[in-house]
């Protein structure tokens, strides 16, 4: 059986990735990072023999989710490479969390605080007689009401 050229496989992967929603893509990439991180963390390059697959899985998942829990002594059972990997996973998880919340905030629309009338109509929209609506500067924003 003949395999597909690399460019066609890459194109198929890109096509599949574009069919995912943002939450699906976030979960899948998170699981991939956790799986790869677990395999690396359980290797002798990153940890001592006492760190098994389950301990590595728990530690990596905790790092990616920015929970900070650990069932191993990081200073004693991880090598310098393992500690740097754990740091990179924590940073990746934190950046991912910020990216997700920022994306959700952008999709939700402009932020309006309670002081700006967040629960009611837009503070700059003022009704004046009849059915006409005019934009007028709000007193709190440097204009006359």
C-alpha cells in the first residue's frame, strides 16, 4: 500500500482542524499536550525511576490546568530537564487559560461596568420626545446631558 505524500497528509490535517469548533480544538490540543507531557515526564530524561506513568499524568495535568497540585516531590524526583518541562507546562496552561478567557470576552461583546449602566440601556442613548432616539454625551463621559 502506497502512503500519501507529506503535503497531502498535512492538507488533510488542516482540513480536519478547520472543521472543529473552538471548544473542541481547545480540548483536543489540551489532551495532546497532556499526553506528550506525560510521556516526557515519565521518561528517565525528566524524572527518577520512582515517578511512574500515573504520577507523571497527574503532575502534567495539574500543571496544564494551572492547579498546582503534585503527588511527587518536584525538587527531589524531577531532574533539571523535568523541572523546566513542568515550568513550560505551567506557562502553557496559564497562557491557554488567558487566551480562552480573552476569546470568550471578545465574543461576548464590549465590557460595560455597573457604573456605566451595564444592566440597562447603553448610557449614551437617551430618549427625547416621541419615538426618536438621539445620541447624546453622557455627563459622566465629559459631555452635557
